[in-house]
């Protein structure tokens, strides 16, 4: 099936170090799939094995149902956008974009039509005769994207292509890349260490750690229902409070009764996970019961759309709470006694 990608038990070693270990995944045609993880997690090596720049030591790389493990990059029919854009300085914009078609010997009329179409998609019509030195970083990124899609590949690989852009431009390019991939029906495999970028753009995310996939699923699922403390802490801010077994139940700081929506921990101690935006804050004495903690505001930070509170609760534990900056919001200054609470369905019990 055109645009289908699969890795089957792929492993890569450099000497005694295993950088990717037994990774398997299936990506259907047209999906925007992101490999997310910290530096050294194996995500770029995984993408390089898909591209053919690195050969797997074990396992298979499958494209459109065919084994491409030992096929060189030029034989895989993929589009590629690099982190540094890789724009040829001696070629103008049109020549850069035309390059994949020119090396294949495509007819000049077809090349011109495809280049015109690709530049229109990335909103660079009129820039055909400019050179790299005459372009901003965002414009160079658009040239790299146009070059990746000009031959209408069914699969495009992107290795942290927006890392050099400022925040506002990066967001606009995220939206444009997603829209272009949707319009073309292209399968996109995207590498980033930026959690917000992955959540914004992806249909599914694979979070990698130490060469393995720690968790894979739609953005909301992995964000709100992490399987481990690593995923919880890596994908955004997270409260991970010590939870101790009390008979057949668990108790949090100061013996607070815990009610968690899901999660099962067999050990005597686990971690209670809840996102800061799921925690409510009110004045002292606002209520008690499961998932309700008295505390004192230690810091209050204005972040624009939210006010982030750092609240010290029993046993010196710190809880983050994000309160929306809405009309009529009650502000709680440092030193004020407050009551924190959250719904059972917004929390999970995780292994320590």
C-alpha cells in the first residue's frame, strides 16, 4: 500500500552500545507520525534507518510492503527535510526545489510545473530567483519543504526541521506543514524533542527512551494517560506524588486518601500522577476528602494564559497547579494557605 511504513524489530549498535533496540511500529498511509524523545533516545537513528543513511543491524525496514532494509536512500523514493535545511548556496530557489526532479531526468516542462506548484504550496511564489543568502530562516525552511514534496513522494521524513526558528514562526510552520501533508495525503515521519510541537502536529506519537519505544498513541492519550513516570515527566509538566499502600488502598502526602481513575501498582509504594492544569486551587478550608490537600503557596508565576502556583503540602511535597487566567480569577499570593483538589479520573497510579 502506497505510503505505508513499518519497522520490524529494528536494532542498531555502534560498538558495544545499542542505540536502537528491537523497535517495531506500523504507520498507515497518510498518518503524521512523530518520534519524540530526549537527546540520545534513538529517534534520529531510527529516522536514519528509515531513510537508508544508516543500515539496521537486525530487523527489517518496510516501505509500501517491500523490504527496503538494504536499499540505498536514492532507491527508497522518500522526501527528506533536514534540521539545517541543506539548501545549496550556488542554486537559486527554483533550482533547489527542482533538484530531486532534475537528477531523475524529468522533462523540463514537468519540472517547471511541479516547482511552481510546490512553491505555491509553501507560499514562496515570486522567490524563484533568490539565493539562500537572500532568504530568512523561515523562507529557507519553506524551500527545503518544497524540495521534499516536489516529486510527490508518498512518505516524507523530517528531522527537527523547525528547531532554528523563533517560537511564533515555528507555530505557523507547524500548522502549514500539517495542512500540506493533509492536502497531499502524504505520510510524514517527524523527529523532534519539542513536546509541544509533537502534541500540536501529530496523529500519533512514539516516545523513545534509551533506544526503545516507551509509549505510543494519539497525543491526548499519551499526555493524559502515561504508562510510566518517564512519559509523565517528559511530556509536559507533571505532579508525581509519593503514594504509599494502606491496606488495599493508597495514601498520598500526610495520609491523604487517593482515588485514581486508572492504574495498578503492586508494590508498597507508587506515584500519583496528575497534570497541573487538572489541579484546582481554592482558599483554605474549601473542603476535604480523597484527592484533597491543604497547603501553602510557595511561588506564584504569571505565565500569560495561566497563573502557575507551586504549593507546599504535607511532608514537604510540592504540587504544581495551573489556574487559567480568566475573568474574575482569585489570585493566591505566596504564603497564603490554600486547598488543592482534583478529580479521580484526572489522575493515575504509576509504578515508582
